[in-house]
C-alpha cells in the first residue's frame, strides 16, 4: 500500500508540473492553479505514505524433544541451588540460567547423549 501511495504521489507531482509548464502557453491562471493543487496533493500523498504502520509482532518458541525424556532436578553450577523454569530464559538462541540464590548467570550446555 505504501508503494502504491508513493507511485500515485509521484504521478500527481509530474502531472502538476506538466500543467504548470503548460500554463505559460494559454489559460494561464486555470492551469497554474490546477498544477499547484495537483502537485500539492501528490506531495501530501507521498508524505502520508511514509508514515510507519504500527505492527504487533509475536514470537512463539516451541521445543520438540526427541524421544523419551526423564525429568532431572536442575542445580546451579556455582552454589548447587535448585533451578526452576522461571530462572531459565532464551537469549540469542541459547538457554541462559540465572541462579536465584547466588545471582550467577551462565549458558546451559547439553551433554552428549552417548
């Protein structure tokens, strides 16, 4: 929609310029006023088409676990305190843990399955 507005604005500005240029041949006042009005509308449309459209972006992350999983209690590497899921966040595609007891932050590492 914004591209269409810009194209329409450019077209109206060009046509307004043609009307203003042709005003010097005959019907001076009529063509001059029409050209200025048409060019002004073209500029107005271009300005309005530049306004950013507010967007709401929702990011949803899902994790698919391969096969059967068994639950283990997560413990802090530093103090050994229990870590709950509210202490785990995702930052730049990696799971990051912040210990609620000692405030240490570290990236979770998955151990090999073999």
